C-alpha cells in the first residue's frame, strides 16, 4: 500500500496561488502538528455533533466551520492523495454539506 503522505510525483512543487496558500497555512499547520493527535479530531467531532443536534442557524454555522476546516485541509493535501483517498474525503465533505443545507430547511 502506498503512503498517502507522499505525492505520487516525488518532484511535486507548487506554484502560484497554491504555493502562496501553502506558505500562508504553514504557521497554523505547524501549531496543529504540535497538538495531541486526538484533539483536532475531538474538536471537529464536537463541532459536527453539536451543530447537527442544535439545528437552526447556530447549528449550520458550527457544521459549516467544520466543513470549511476540512475543505482547507483537503485543498492542501489534494496533490498528495491517491484517487481513492480523494473520493473518500470528498464523500465526507458532501455529507457535511448535506447537514449544513438541512439545517436551513424547517422540519
């Protein structure tokens, strides 16, 4: 099994807007890497679960924040992922987007 951390192209280098976003993201990613591995997952799970149970605008905002964070991480990791890993991560984002949309539809 291939290592998903390394790009399929070992000589991958980003340019333009992607390189600027990667440089701007580096301080926050460095801080995230210093945290215990379970803490970011716990925060994301809490945002999603609390947001889904609260419902309404507050719930949609909480799940939306989790969605934006995951979109950011997906954007940064996209060139380094295999097609199957890309599909799995996009499926999670689609599920979260569905939760956000349903928060605005009254029952």
